[in-house]
């Protein structure tokens, strides 16, 4: 409808302009010196401009927004109480005066004069110890040979093929006796045979002069089938 009104209004304005132009031309002709007036037939034709058919506006359904339910406000977190920082001020103690350290004089090494007699006594002690060690070694060899001469290989152990080494230990006492006899670390048959060999060898040979009693002795007694044949 608005476009149709605009077209009619445009036609009316155009008609008014044309009539105004004709009136102006007539007034100009009337003012000429020859007094002639030229009139020309002016044909005016008015055409009605048909307004285009305006399609009817379709009704557009606009969705009606559904009002949302108001959300409950979130509770604000409670502010945490600030901890009070208490600074601990330690009392400053005045520096204590340390007592002066007492200087202890270092002991001086005093070297005693070495005499010829001391040297001779030391050499004699060394020589006596060496002779005692040699005498002890020789005596232990004598004891082992004496006990070995009384050793007897058990027939049961020989038939079963039992052989090995037995550790023998005892104390030599006065009159060639023994104390604390122990036979360990070997088969049972051979341990009994070793103890019987020591008992059969009593009394033992007397130790040499210089070896004090009781005298500890320990050695290993071998039982071998090859040696027994």
C-alpha cells in the first residue's frame, strides 16, 4: 500500500510541474514586442501506473521464549580467618668470655741409653724362644709318630670304604697323661678309632726341658685305605 501511495504522489508532483511550465511559457509570449502570442496545443496524457501486486505478508510465527526458572544464588564462600603470625624474638645473650686455655707442654721422648748387657739379654731371649719353638715342633712330631704307631683302622670302616681326616686335640699333663681329649670333624667310626689310638699310646713321651705343662697339642689324623694296604 505504501508503494502505491508513493506512485500516485509522484504523478501529482509531475503534473504540477508541467502546468507550471506552461504558465511560464504563456507569460513569456505575452511580453514579446510583436504582441503575438504563440500557443501550441500541448497534450497532456496521464497514465495511471498500476501498482504491482503486493503479496500478502505471510504470518511468521515467532517462537515465544520460555522464561527460565531463576537459579538460586550460590552461597559465597566464607573467607578464611587469617592466622596471626607471631614473631618470636629470642633474647640476645651477651657473649661470654672464655677462660684462657692452659698450654700443656708436650712430653719429650727420653731415650734411655742402650747398653751391651741389654743387647745381649735380648738376643738370648730371642734365641731361647726360637729354641723352644723348635723344641715344641719336634716334640709334636714325636707325639704324632708315637700315636700313629698305635692307630688301628676299623674293619667295618674299611669294608664300607670310609676314609677321611679326624682333628685330634688334647692337653699333655704330668706323667705322660692327657686331658680334654677330643676327636672331631670326621666320620663317627674314624673319630672313635682316633681316640682309641691316643688312649692306646699312653703314657706319652715326656716333653723336653723348657716346655711347661700342661701343654696343648692338636693335629690331624689321616685314615686312608691306600695307606692301610
